C-alpha cells in the first residue's frame, strides 16, 4: 500500500472506572487506536497482561490462536502484505521468539510492515539469564528496522506510535518490541497516542524532466515494478503510464500481481527461471531501465548479473521510497526518492513523445514471447503441473489469492499463472519454506469473500501443516494443493547438477496428505493424472470447510524444461569437462 495514508480515525475505547490502566491494557488500547484489527499469536505466560488487555477489545481485535510461532509470524507478514497495515504478532519469550524469527526475516527481506510483540522476563531478573531470557536487540538487530524494550508502561503510547510509523514508512519492515511481564501488569496513568498521517515522498520537477529526456533518447526501454508501498490504485496508474508511453512492463521476483498480467504492455516476471528472451533483452538490448520499487536483489537479477555493478550497463533510473536503497548496490543515472503512486502521478507531466509508436515492435515482440511462455510444456509422468496451473487461472475468479512458499514447484506457478488483480500473490521473496499455509489462512481471514488457494510442495507443507488446526478453528476455508514428488526438489536439482548421483538428505517419506487433512476435519482427494484435476478443483470450490488436493508428481518432472535425469546428465558432463 502507499505510505501516503489518510489520517487514522480516532477509535472509541471501552470506558474505564478511573485513569489507572495496566500496561497490557494500555498496549491493547494503542493497537485499537492505530487501527489494528487482528493479532496472530501463540499465547504465553510472559504476556498474559497483553492478552488481558486484548480481552477488552475482543469485539474489535480478533486474536488468532496459532499452533507454532513461525505460523503466527508468517500470518502477520501475509496480513501486512495484503492490507498495507502492520501485521501484529504476539509471542512468548525465548523459544517463542526464536520460532517467530522466520516470519520476521521474511518481513524484512520482503519490506512488509509488521510489529512483533514479545513477552520478556521481569525487569528485576534481566541480565541474569533468567528462564528463556534473550536480549532481543542483539537477536533481531540484523532482521528488523527497530528493536526496543518497553520498561516503563507510561511510555507505551510513545513506543507504539513510533513502531507503527517505523514499520510503515520509507522502506516498510518489521519492528520488534520486548515487553517485560511485570511492566504489563504495572498500573499507571498516561495519555493515549494520537494517530497521525504518515509522511510521503514524491519526485521533484527536475527529476521528472530528466526522466522525460531519458525516455526521448531510449530505443529499447523497460519499466520494472515491484517492492514496497504498492496499491490497486498504483497498479492502475502504472498501467496507464505504460499505455500512454508504450513502455513494456516487467515485474520483479514474486511481485507478478503488481500489474494485470493480461495487459498488452506486460511482458513477464524477472526472477527464478524467467522467460529466457526477457533475460537476454535485459542483459544485451535494453538501453534504459526504469525501476519503480524493486531493490533488484539476488533472485530478481539472477545472482546480480543482469544490470552490472556498480555501474549498470544501460541507463538506469531507480525509484524507491527509501533514500538509503538508492545507490546501495547500483549507481543510478537518476535516483528518485518517492512512493510509487506519487511517482506515477508525477509521470503525467511526461509527454509520450511518440514512444508508443517508436517502441511498438520492441514491446510487441516481448508480449508475444510472454504469451507463448504460458503454454504448458511436455513433462515426464501422468501429471503436468503446467496444465494444473492453467486450469486455476482459467476457471477461478480473477481476485483469487494464490499463496506459495519455496521450492521447485513454485516455478510452475510463476510461469503458468496469470495474476489479474493486485494482491492475488502472497509469496516470500526471502525464499522461506512453510509460508504458503499460514499466508493462506491470513488471507482468508482478512478477505473472507475471496477464494484462496495454498500451493505447497510436500516438504514445504509439512513445515507449517499443523496450522490446518488454526484454519479450522477460525473458519478459514481454503483449498490446499500439495505437490508431492517425494523429495526436496530444489536441493535435489542442485545436487544432481553439481554432485551427480550422490543423492543424500533429499528423499522424503510422506504421510497420506488427504488422510492428514481429514484428521482436521478437512475433506480431500488425491490426483495422479492431469485430466482428473479439473473436476476435483470444482468439488474443492464447492466444499465447505476447505479441501485438500494431493497431487502426485513424477520426480522426473523437475521443472517445466528439465527432467531429473537431464539435470544429472548436465552434472556429469560438467564433471567430465572440469
């Protein structure tokens, strides 16, 4: 979402008998004032005071009880992605915090607004290595925007106001607040925070004039969008700018839903296993790249190989809401500190200057390549995941949310699914396994009228599969698709390519996933042939309570373009020529 937000409306708080409040109640009151509507947690004795405070807001703030802190933190990350407001996660000290660190790291790398509230030992026990004590400033210092401990209950409004703004401004990200348990039970008098609007960044007129001159000189330009602070309005404005100027538009890794993939100017995603022609054009042909939002990290740039470091090979304009991101790796010819929506508003001052005609063939060729890339390829075995993903695209509503974690199975989703609306893709740019199920739950609870499909590999699913209990408890009806090939496919692929035939540590013995789901009261079916998937998907969509679809995939079907045997042969050839 854009960081230029409306001023939050003041929320009415439950009446109190007097001005004295516990720290836990003050904290819950501030969350309500800021507009938080959901807290994902695994309860712990270290923050009983906060839970007591949340009880007073039980009709306004939903407390989602999770089964593991990694599930809770990843739900908070998905909530932050989907709503633009900080996802709120509450966990206990020690093991609770270490478990939750998975989602904190994801939120940091994904630039997702999040606030993590961690119970802490009492203040009179600090620095003695008390039960489950950790110094959270040291623990989270490299994976959060700000880490602090609230030792005085009277300062809770100050800390929460700063945490909210820090999490959502500039480059958004996670904030961690440690809460000593005795602080949460202190009774004090203090003034509530006053919600205020966030500051926003916008381009200067001189910068837009410079960009206009760059476009006039360009013969083969490319607009690349991604990163933080996007919104549906921003997506429409980006599409309008591309239409008016004729610019081809690509998206960065796991930001495919930032523009309508059916739009005539959309030419593909840059990331893992991208369209080969798009990669080649960025490497060899593009003479101007305008990046709006993405940091151009390792996954988007094929190991930092697409642009050139520190000086990009092409003329490079970089737009980002955080000044510290500009010039960190690449030295842009033009740096613009701006929220993406404000940037596209400013683009109205740029004349098209005939670019729509001048770049027509450049854009048209890329669009044709992208559309051809959507056609499923032939793969070994009776199940073709390309056809499965195309069935989802062609039959489910355009606002269906697709979630995934990490693994080779995600290549099929990114290649063959077309995202037609903003925030229909919830996936970690951090490459964290186990993300899909928690993200799907958060999506369904936040947007109950939208259909949600969680797609996970067999290894990925079992990292957070216990959260099916959370889905059932809170009424999140989700379609779960588990792609079962009996191995950690990505690692096996690299194993065969670099150490052919030396298979170790990547084989999996799996449960019956349909029976597993049934244990939670979720119906399901196993599918072993491509043609059987369509009717199963329709039954899943009509089934209340969610549905499990276990898809059996031949291990040879490693990627849309390479079999397991071919990967091994590639490794053997490399060894022979080494």
